């Protein structure tokens, strides 16, 4: 095969590297969103626990007068 003109070649290696970088970024964003979801769920759970504790403290305070 004769050498190809640079105007007609496709930079496959660069395209593959770019695609891999995009996939890595996509995975990273998925991981970040997953972590944020877990953090928010943990905060919701803590809120429920604190609300229950607050109610119990108010009940004890009312009992004591």
C-alpha cells in the first residue's frame, strides 16, 4: 500500500484515547453522584433520629414540669 496523504488519515489513536477519557469521566461522575446520594440518605436518617430524640427530650421535660 502506498503511504496515505495526511489529509485523508483518521487519527484513530487520538480518538480512542479521547473516548476512553470520556468514559472515565462518565464513570467518575456516576461515582460522584452515587456518593452524594449515600451522603444525603445518611443525613435524612440522622434527621429522623434527631427528631425522635428531640421529641423524647420534650416529653421528659414536660413530665418534669
